[in-house]
C-alpha cells in the first residue's frame, strides 16, 4: 500500500462481538513490533491541575481525576515490521534528512514496511463517574456514539481487581494483562494522561507518588514507553505538537520522502470484507498538501485555523 493511503479500517470491538474478534486482537498484539495506544475519556479535570509546574503535582492531580472519570473507548494500532526494502539512490537528496530512520546517512534508501491492524474497544465503566460537558462535546463532534457505548460497551470496574461484569475471560482487564505480558513497546501522544487512566481503570488503584508510579510502569511496560508529543517538542522541535498537526506534517513529509528516493515508511492493511464491525477512517492528504511550499508555516497555519481551539480544550495544544 502506498504511503498516500486514503483511509484506515478500524475494527470496532464491543460486548456483542468481542468473542469473535478476541483471537484476532490477541494475535495482533502478540505479533506486533510496537503498539500505539489512545484513550477517549469522560473528562480530564481542570486545565490548572494538568498544567501544574511540578511533575509530582501534575501526577497527583491527574490521578485524582482518574479516580472519578472513566475511559469510554480504548484505541490501539498494532504495527508489525514485515520487511525493509533497501535500494540504491538514483537521485541526489539530502541524506541527513534520513537520520531519524537510519543510524547514519548512506547511499541507499530504506523503505520500512509495516502491517497495521487498528481496533477501537468501546468501554463502559460499571461505577458512577464524572462526565464533563466539554469532553462530551468534543467526542460528539468527532463522531463518538454514546448510545452505542451504553448499549454495548465492554463493562469494567476501576481500581483493584473486582468481579468482571461480563463473567468472561475476554474483558478489558484481561486484555490489559495480555498487553503487559506481550512486553511490546507502547507509543502514546501526551503519555502521562493515558498512562494514569489505563493504570487506574484496567490495572490497579494508583500509587500515591509519581516515583512509585514510574517504578510500576517500568515493570508493566518492559518494552518501553514512547511519547510522540515529547519527541515532537524536544527532538524534532516541530512548531506545534498537537496530534493532528503532527500526523499531517509527518504524513506529508513521508510522502515527499518516498517520491524523492529517501528513506520512508509504508503501511499495509488487511483486506477486511464489508461489515458493521469495520469502520473506515478517512485520513488521506488534502489535495493541495503536496504543493511546493513551506510546510512548517502554511500547513501549521491551515490546520491551526480550524482545529487548534478544539485541541486546546483537550490539552493537546499550547495556544
């Protein structure tokens, strides 16, 4: 599949089909090279708490919020590196641009081929939890179906182990156990919030201090935790680090790299038959996005004009 993909199939997992999709989900996790994870939440608390200068205070504030809010859906993409194509360059390019894909510049270009499987698990907390209007508005505007969540979400309890509401081994806490045992590298964007909520909702009650939490994470995710927000802020130093900008800029850059015989990434997707379980997420590049102009300014401003305010509400934007 070309790097200029137009849509990604997402397998929607709920209480009605989890038994059917469970083997596929387990195989995808166990065979993955790394796993990207994202949570949708009923709320994240006050911005003041999330922006606390002290990391310890930020953790404690997020932990308190996680005890009263819930995960409404859990998304994951399992990336399996299938092979790497190596070809000699026939064009002269800026080989230093390949530094993030290769240990050192070379006369060859590498294409990293990944098989990607994406799942969205609808979750329904079985205890009372806080719902924030701003979070509801954000989720509805981005297509979240609360009727579907309440009718067929996979039930769970927060904190320490409690009887599974589904009376089945195929549940969210069991899935999290499989994820931990897989020892795969996990990737997040703005990782602290996701990690705190995953721990509180699917693992155990959160520890009182950040140091204890970090110590637990090193044992839970032995393959390592990678935060793309940190990478874009402090490694690549992009002009913005909210998720859609990072995705679009990276998607555009990757497409340009492939067309100019520089190292790039290609994804391959399984050909799922049409089904109510499969939801296709449109994510093709805008028609004019590959025009020869400065992506760091034009792309940034175009995206910022129509989504930055929404991402600011969700604590994914500095403006």
